C-alpha cells in the first residue's frame, strides 16, 4: 500500500491536504506528524483518526529518532512537508522558532528521509515535496512581472529568510545526494481552517465581533490569493507527476490590494446579515446587525516593518508541464470562506481564547491608528 507522511498536517493547509489526499488517493496510507503548536488543530481530522483512515503522531520533525521510527514502520514513498512556523508578524517579534523548525527541522527531516530511502532502496521511486512560499522572492513593484521559478531569492522577513534557507537545503540535497525532492512556491492561501492570526480570518472574525479592522500602512500592499483547495490539488499533481529536482510556482491569479480585500469581506458580511437577519442575534456587536456597514470598522494602523509591497505568481510552468490550473475565483472563494467562518463559530472561538488574546495584544497593542 503506498504510504505518505504529511508534516504539519494539523495546520491550515495541512488539514486541507489530508482531506484532499484521502479523496484523491483513498488507497494510500496517510500518516500525519505535527508538533501541535498554537497553530495546530486536529478537530477536522478526528473522524479520520477515529475510523483508522489516517494515523496521527504528535511529534517534532526535528526529532530524528521519531522520524526514523516512522519511516521504519510505514516505509513512506511520499513525504509532503508542510510543517513550519508560518506567520510573518510572529517572525518579526520572535524569529528563533522559525530558524528552529523551518531550517533545522527541515534539515533533520531531509536527513532522515534520505537515510531511510537509501537503506530501503527507494531513492529512485520515492518523492519528497517541500512546500514553500512566494515570499522567498522578495517584493515586487507595481509594474514588475510576476515571480517565475527563476526569479532571484530576496527574502526580507525572518520568516521568508527561514523558508529561503530551507529551499536552499532541499536543492543542496537534490544536487549533492540525489534526493528525489520537488519544491513548490505558492502565494497567499485562504479558505477553511485558516488560523485567525492571518489577514482574511482575522478581518472576518473582528467584523463579526465589532472590533477594529486593522489594515497595516495604507492598505496598498498586494497579495495573489490562492484558494486552499486549488493549492492542495496542485500539490498532489506536483508530487505525483512533477519532475524530481524541479520547482513549481503555484498562484491563484487573484492579485488584490489589502484595502480591496477587507472592503470585500465587509460587503460580503453585510450581505449575509441582510439575507439572514437571525445572524444579528448571534453577532449583536457586528455593525451589520443594526443595518450599518462593517466598513465603518476599518482602521489604518502602523505598518509591518519591512512590509513587502506586492507578490504575484507566474504559474505557467505548472499549467504547461502538468496541466494543473487554479479554478476558484476570488470573489466566489471569499464568499465561501466567510460562510465557513459563520458556520464554524465554535472552531474559531476555541482558538481566539487563551494564547491568541496575548498575541493580539502583542501585535496590535502598540500599533497607533494612522488615519
Ligand atoms: P500553519 O501555521 O497553519 O500550520 C503549520 C503546522 O506545522 C502547524 O500545525 C504546526 O503545529 C506544525 N508545526 C510547526 N512546527 C513543527 C515542528 N517542529 N514539527 C512538526 N510540526 C510542526 O501553516 P500553513 O499556513 O498551513 O502553511 C503550511 C506550509 O505552507 C508552511 O510550510 C508555509 O510556509 C507554507 N505556505 C503557506 C502559505 C499560506 O498562505 N498559508 C503560503 C505559502 C506557503
Ligand atoms: O492585521 C493585519 N493587517 C494587515 O494589513 C494582518 C494580519 C495582515 N495585514 C496585511 C499584511 C499583508 O500585506 O495583509 C497581508 C496578508 O498578511 P498575512 O495574512 O499575515 O500574510 P502574509 O504576510 O502575506 O504571508 C502569508 O502568505 C505567504 C502567509 O502567512 C505565509 O505563511 C505565506 O508564506
């Protein structure tokens, strides 16, 4: 039975990938390893764990003995490596964990996979997918062409630098040791199960709770939004059909500035309250509950230091080589996402208590209102 190890499978993209993998390749054995940091949540995986369709291991990718034991038990032929510290703002205030997991953790995982595949003679048929980010390429000006796979690496945040370092390590393992690895660099994901620290869920939840919607700087920064379902479909295409040693960029083709994204979230929530007036009883502090617009909550605050102006992905290699294309339009995907958060209030309420409150105070407490 083919066997896949998904690292970081209790994170946002990881959970979505586990479900997508089960649907696309139901015959495969899926093992998830996740260190269950603040960003993890296994609630959506529990039915799969309980019915035995996946195995979950609470552990660190930087623990060589654990990873070696898992390889011995399951003889993985695929590794989808997503485990990481992923939030840029946290990398600015506390960069060390990013080096630990993203660089040293990736190194330990590569070492363990290489040793296991050498021993088992699977180096020729196995595949290691390293999931990385467009942030390794740095920032684009308004008229610059989108990032291609040969764009130079110019990371600017500690997060992006740690991901760039991990990409370099993967490439070094490919060239030096013949590691059967592939790298993907994707743009900003959004969709179900995203941690409320990230822009889109943060703005949805703040709007529902009637809190300020803190846009950094003047809100002109541009991101290329990729629906997580499109991303996961592309990851499965790359690991199964991509050429080892290659890099593939994955992008949504949905460039939007933050002002427009937050405005659209507000309009979408306003429309939901008009269509379902009962929402007003569940979320009485939301301006839409009393017929006002959530846009009244928008506030511009002190910018993120080193805030990259624009990311945009040229995903033509993925389309040409693998026939893999993203299909979720941003307006549709965003409406779906707003509905998902409306329907999963318990999920985000659990996360937004405890540690999250301390993070909000740390990241937003010092940010003055700019205008
Ligand atoms: P996330 O923060 O939601 O999840 C990361 C998961 O990794 C968490 O479940 C966490 O517990 C786990 N983890 C952290 N350290 C670990 C360790 N040492 N050992 C085992 N598990 C550990 O992140 P995400 O948004 O799902 O991102 C997944 C991957 O995709 C990351 O590698 C990230 O860099 C990359 N990526 C994300 C985006 C995005 O927009 N979210 C865009 C481009 C690339
Ligand atoms: O409160 C906020 N206000 C705001 O204006 C937050 C949290 C963000 N922003 C801005 C910063 C960015 O321009 O919104 C944009 C998106 O911010 P994030 O959601 O933090 O994402 P970003 O920094 O672009 O990084 C994301 O995409 C690339 C992921 O978090 C990374 O893991 C991924 O590699």
